[in-house]
């Protein structure tokens, strides 16, 4: 059996008429699931640096981070258009004035889109209003990335997400009401999920009409709760073949208009206790 899925880089090419690259921005933030506001300890798979394995230091200004990465990617790939991507931690977990200042700092030459990654329970009208105003004033497009990981409520509890499926659904609807596209993050091979859960997640994302998905595998970062569980034998991870099988299953049930940004997540080996 073979089938096609929509590739994000191709979708960007269609939208912007040429190749477009995402430039990660690393801010000195944390996450309400780590500091006790929503939960403590964070998601069991999330390490000290969260997703910022390859980011520039968070004490660099946003403009400097963008310009440094733009120079590097521009000269390496001949890219001319870029997306400013607030990637690490929870980028709406800050007061609105700081958020506004951060967002407006991305309005520099060659940035065609500003993308904000956050938790579904940390997005509200006050941040979306700022993003709308920014987009109208600057002509720069806006998009959001929201973590779901699984649609199984029991799995969400085990991985200590600190939110449920309902919050994710409400967040997607709210973001869409502003006309901004959403990219959802999912971990395909969570051992507490069944194949049916993976299918259910794909169907829910299709029903919600999310515009994009980043698919991840469950790699074990040193120093995390998941690392403890793995070392003590409390959890057995799925194999590479299981990932491939589930990824195919997920893609089969996902709406074909949804663009795949990542078919698997990765982290530098030095941070990992286990990977395929
Ligand atoms: S919500 Fe994101 S930053 Fe916060 S603990 Fe979970 S993975 Fe880490």
C-alpha cells in the first residue's frame, strides 16, 4: 500500500513562491508545567533545555539570533525568506508587554512569518490580539504551534502534560477564530497509547483541521523522569519498527490537507540515554 502526504516544505514553497526556513529563537523562559503554576517536574520526557538543543544562547537579543541564523542558513542553502520561530519552552508564559516586545522584534527584513510555540492552556485572546495587530501592522504572517502528544487522557496524565484533550481542542478553535494556522505536536510511539489511540489522534486533528503536524518519537533525554522510569524498568519503549508502523497508521488517517513538518523528532546524541 502506498499513499502520499503533504510535505511542509512544499506547502511553504507554494505559499511563498520559494524555499522558506524556520529560524529558532531561544528566550530566557520557563514553563508553567515546571514551576508549579500548572504542574511540577514538567512533561516526563522534557529535559533541562526543553526543545532548545541546538538554539543560540537565550541571552542573545532576538534580532541577533535571527540575523546569525539567517546568515548561516542563507549562505548554506541560498534561502532568502524566513520564519521567526519562538521555539523553546512556553512562549506565551510571560506578561503581555514583554510578549508584544518579543513579537515586534521579529519584524526585520526577510522575515515572512512569525511562529509562536506554546501550550494549549497558555494561549488566550490577549496574546492572539497582539499577534493579530502585529500581523496587520507589519504584513508578516502568524502561525502557532501547540503540543498535544496524545489524545488518550490516561497517557496525558502519565506523561504529566498538565492539560487534557479538551484544552487542546479549545485552543485550536480559538487560534483558528483569528485566522492563524496551527501545527500540532504528537508523539507517535508513546508506550501507553495503543494503535487505536494513534488513529484517534489523527482523526481528531483532521476534524479540527490543523494545518500542520510535527511527529516525534519518544527519545529518552538524560536527567528526565522518563530516564528514571526507563532505567528502573518501569517503562519499556517501542521499537523503530513500531514507530514506522504507527507513523504509517497515523498518516493514513490524517487529513491529506494537513502538512507534515516532521516525520520524526530528533535530539543530539550527547543528550540521550536511549534512541533507536
Ligand atoms: S509543556 Fe513543553 S516546555 Fe513545558 S514541560 Fe512540557 S514539553 Fe517541556
